[in-house]
């Protein structure tokens, strides 16, 4: 294949609409803008929230944002105890191993173990955070829950 043989996919290129060039063009006369009015004028802009008819725009009817965003918030990837049953009995579970098992999207993101489901194996779980109930369930199954930084 040569460069001069390349062409765009069929119907991917659309011709520009040429307006105001006589009635025979199909876009003459009013150039597809209708008859008079604000929207027929050149340079017409109107704020997006404009509703007309003296109505208070819905954007202004809604209450403004309240509260605040905590910039120090640390977001954890939640993992339930039942998901840890895929690891062999007596093994060590780390964020890296959770990533290789496709339970997290990145080995660098902080992980929090939650108490959802049942843990049927004795595991040493190393995570950034644990719920109190999850920690108790891991230890009652004969495993260890270790917090890492």
C-alpha cells in the first residue's frame, strides 16, 4: 500500500454546508435560520440556562453547593473477606498479591479489608487498613491481620 492509494472511509468526510448563495442552492434566502428574531442574527449568543418567558432558569432554582471537600481524604480500595478465599491456606496476602489476583487495579493504591462474607482459610493479611470486624474474623480463623503504611 502506498501513500497515494490511501483514502478516507466512505461517508466519513462530509461536505461543508454552503449557505446564502441563492435559492437554487437550497440554502439561500434566509440561509436556514428561519424568519428574523434573535437566533437569526449574526453573532447570536445566549446563556445556556436561558429559558425565556420570564421564568427563573432551573440552574438558578437549584440550591448552591454546600459543605466542603476534605483535601486530606484517603480513599481505599475495599476488599471483602470472602474474596480472600482464593489464596491458598497459610499464605501471606499483600497489596501486590491482591493486584496479581486482579482484586485491585494497582498495587500502589491503599487497600482496606472489610468483613463482608466468610473467611475459610488461615491467612496472614497485610493491608493499609482493616475494619474492626474484619480484623476479629481473620484472627478467629487463625490468621493474622497486619497494618502496613
